[in-house]
C-alpha cells in the first residue's frame, strides 16, 4: 500500500487523491448553484459554515477511507472526539473540504478543496482543487508540482493536461514589478508596512488579492513572487499548498524562517508566514515587527 509510513507515492496515487478532491468539488458545486441549500451557520470562531463544507467533508472522508483505510483524517469539519488521539498518529490526511467559505458566499469562485498527506510532521503530498475552474495543483515528494487542467469544470476529462509548475526567480530591483498575492481581509495594516519596505528596495510592487490556497499556488507557478500572511490560518489551510510550493522550488516559512510542520502541537492554528518563490532570508529581512 503506498500510503503508509514507508510507502513511495507514485503519480497514479496523486491522481487518485485528485479525483477525491474533484468529487468533493462536484458536491460543493451542486450546493453553490442553489443558495437555498447553503444553510449558513456561524462556528464558535465566528467563521461561516455551509452545507457545502459538510457535504465535501463527507465525500472526502469516504474517498480517502477507500484509498487508505488505516490513515486517520484531520479535517476542518472533523468532530473533536475524532481528533482526540491525533498526537499518536504517525501519519494523517490534513483536509480543508472547502477552503474559502467566505469566497463561496461572495460567489467569486475563489474557493478550493485542499487535501494533504502528512507523515512524521511533514506534508508530503498535496492537492488543491478549484471546483469552479476544474484546475488542480498537485504535488508529492519526488514527483514535482503540477497544474492539472481539464476541458470540463468537473476536472475529470480523460484529456486532462498535466503541466509542471515552477517558481519565478526573484527579480533584480528595477527589472520588473515585484508581484504579491495577498489576503482581502487579514493583516492589512502589517501588509501595508511590508509593501512600503519592499517598494524602497524594488520600486514598484503589485498586489493582487485572491482567495483560499490559490494564493500559495500562484507563487508556486511563478504568477506571484510572494504571499505574505499576517493573520490567522489553520493547518488545513496551508498543508496541501505547501507541498505544491516546495515541490515547485519555493518555501513556506514562519517569521523565523522555519518550514511549517503539522499535527505536532496542541493547537491547529498557524502563526504568520511567508510563501515565497526564492530567497526567503531576503524577504524575512524586510518584514515589519508583528
């Protein structure tokens, strides 16, 4: 079985996980198209929860159970009792069934299905799937990172094209604008300070807001040079996209330059971080005090 503590993951295994994400995306879209079915609730942290979040969770839980029955599931929508023994798990799936619920409610299409396999505290396989576009970003250790596009929005067409992705080199000052992808809602004051520091070195800085894990994937495919995050996220928000970014040659690090690790702490909340294509130390040197 490939999904064990010593298993080697092949492209067929990565495709199998992508298809689980696609099935979850189809369940999301069925609800997305009918606002009467959204059933919006508010969770204890004031974040929204919809029927689409729960439907996607159920599809993923069943799909991953069929792929790897012995691997535990750590999902944003898991019940607390399901996670009570997570410190003892040698590996697990880390899943956000619908990353970007606020984008779902805004109907801008910028939400994703995130599935990562974490082994020994490290995310080693990741799938970030866009239900609206049918585009997936997929990666696994030793396989590289890929953008998978299909002719249909469901993403399952046989003619799906796997295109390798790679981060962009950091431009020299004045060579071109520095490109950031940023959050619409979090850490805007710190972001402004950071952009000012970058402008003093590079001159022009372009910032493009986006939703969900696509911000990290934009860095992975060289569309953006960095995604600075000054605000709350959880492990399921970053694990899958971190694999994509790292396998594309980039870095996702905390403000001390350390790569994120998973399912090793009492909390599932992440601290601030930088997702960058190259030269993380140079980026970190210009960070504001946060």
